[in-house]
């Protein structure tokens, strides 16, 4: 995925629109550049919601505390990646997320011990049931971060702060998307710009991670050495 700094992206957008390239973006007092920065930011926010980009995916691990039911989410959480919640102690998936009805039914059930940890997300907190005891547990899940850029030193950021900040999303998508927003905001024809943006978006999605190997026989991880598909009905040749 091609990545550029916010200054490089702003210069590319203006150059393709036929305007002078800005020499600075974040600290600029030029109303056109201020608008351009807002359009680039809006494009990045739209792209965050468009796809689970691998550059924005993070893994979060936390340990339980005695008597504590609710746990804070990472401050940069945009959304969760489904089916990634696991109990590392028992090496199995956590049970959930529960909805409001299931959660309340469980809480009034009188159940106070279980080998399986249930969870529910509400109030921007992750709630566990049963409430963890003295023995600590380690849970892990993955999520999509809203830190769409980093500093030049690699520190994740949710907003652009310096001209040298790097946009983590595909730069061609950001450039085309920003041009599209600029044309639309000025009531100009967006037909060609929309075609360019959608083509770049489709390509970025399809190439964001390597394609999985497909099999006409089903499955995606290759053929196991032994399975119900290749075991004989009796034995391996013995009488």
C-alpha cells in the first residue's frame, strides 16, 4: 500500500486540480489549504469506514483483575474485528458478544462460575461474566484503529499534526477521494473523478493483503495428512 505524508498528498491533489502546490499544510492560513486539509481528513475518515485495512488493524491484550467486571477499550478503537476474542488461558474463543436480553438473563440466572467467559460491549466498556476472581486471565482481541496517520517517528495519531505526518491509507485513494470531494463541494462535474476513485478503491481493497489459496475440494489451509477424507473404512492394510 503506497503511503505519503500529508504535505505530499496535498501537493498531489492541488497539482492534479491545476492549482499551485502548497509549501505547508497544517500551519497554513490560506483558506484554500485549510479547506484542502479538511477534505483530506474527511476522505481518510470515509476510508476508515470502508474496509478493515491491515495498516489500521491492531491486537489488544489485557489481564483481568479480582472483582472487576468492566474493562476499558483502547482509546483508538474504531470498531472490533468479529470473532477475534479469545481466552488465552484456556486457548478457546470467548462466548459473545451477548445482546442486552442474553446479558440480563445471564446475570439473574444465579450462575457465578463457568469455564467459559461471556462478554458484552456497552457504555464503551467490555463487560465480563462471571466477574473475574483472584486467578488472573488474559484475553485478546483485534480491532480497527482510528489512528489513520503516524508521526514521522511512527507514533500513531488520530489527527494530522505536522506536515511530515504519514497517512497510513493508500495514498492514491486519498488523493482521488479528496479531488472528488473538492469537485463536489464546488458543484463541478464529478463523473470522471468518481470513476478514478472507485477504481483505485477496488484495487486497494483487493491488494491490501495477499490472496488466500483456494481449493475446489474446500478448505483454505491445505490438505491434512489424515482426515475423514483419506482414512480407509477398515485399517491401513492389516488383517
